[in-house]
C-alpha cells in the first residue's frame, strides 16, 4: 500500500493566517478599551467644565424636563454607560489550551498518531472557530465606541447651546 505524502506548507499558511487573525482581534480589543478610557475622561471633563459654567451662569432658572441641559446630562450618562460597557471584562479568547492540543496530537492509541499536517490543520481550525466566536462581541464593542463618540459630540453641542442661551 502506497502512502500519500502531504505537504505541510498549505497547513502552515492556514495556521499562520489564523494566528494573525487572532492577534489582530486582540489588538483591536486592546485599542478599543484604551480609547474607551480616553472617551470616559473626555466626557467627565466636558461635563465638569461646561456643566459647571452653565449651572453657575444660569442663575435661578429652573431645569425643565425637556431642555438642552437634560439632553446634555442624558448624553453624559449615555457616553459613560457605553464606555463602561466597553471596559467590562468579556469572555474573549485569544489562545488555545496546550493540554487540549497535546491531547489531540497524542490521539487515543499509540498507532493513531497525528501527523504534523493534521495537527496544524486542527489548530488552525480551532483558532478560526475562536475568531468567529469573538467576532460578535468585538462588533458590539465597536458599535458602543462609535455611539459613544456621537453622544460625546452631542453632549458638547448641548452644553454649548445651554451656555449660548444662558438658561437651563
């Protein structure tokens, strides 16, 4: 019986592509969380500076339920909630268990050993599966980030409107 020799090169390429994809995902999450902290600091600064100015110049005018001030405060709450959501620990996975890989490589029986090409293929498929399971949560983090930016811009606009009008 002739044995078929399979080149490991295609499996190495798939493995390297899967590793790069997971590393890129980890970098995206790290970057988003870093920027979320910056947005959180910015919204606190905007609210304390503009809000303090608006409230000190407003005199005794009452705050109405539907006013620029309540919209600005609502935007602050929205930005804070979105950025804190981004900073919460999620169950994202970016690495495989060495024990699980070795269990697969060793096989059940001694005569059922896995070839290097099969091992590379299996690890690449596991990384791809991990990438897919992370993708949904990362899309949600990106959406929170974009919405937080829009709310921050809205907050600045509302506070500037309050300051320009001189009333709450």
